[in-house]
C-alpha cells in the first residue's frame, strides 16, 4: 500500500497564501489520513482522505486534537 504524503499544500480560503498542512498522528487505522496546518493569517486549514464518514467527522470537528476511534 502507498504511504500518504506527509505534507500537502493548499491556498488559504481567507488570504490566498500557500498553506502547508501536515499529516497528523492517528491510530493504526487506515480509514482516515487527517492533515492540519495554520496559515500565517491565523486560519486553521484541515484536509483528510479516507472513509467518507470519518473524513466528514474530522472536517466538522472544531477540536485540534481530534483522533479517530473505533
């Protein structure tokens, strides 16, 4: 299986600057690969790949220490 990228780059939705989001530590579960970063303007940027429900839960969570549990 391919390993997910550790760093992805996106444009900030507020200021359009480039933001690097980093792969977050999660359980050994392969259902989700969450990413998070903070733009220089202060906007928290989240992204995730994997199980549709797990991704939706992660993106909707305001918690920065979110983790996936079974």
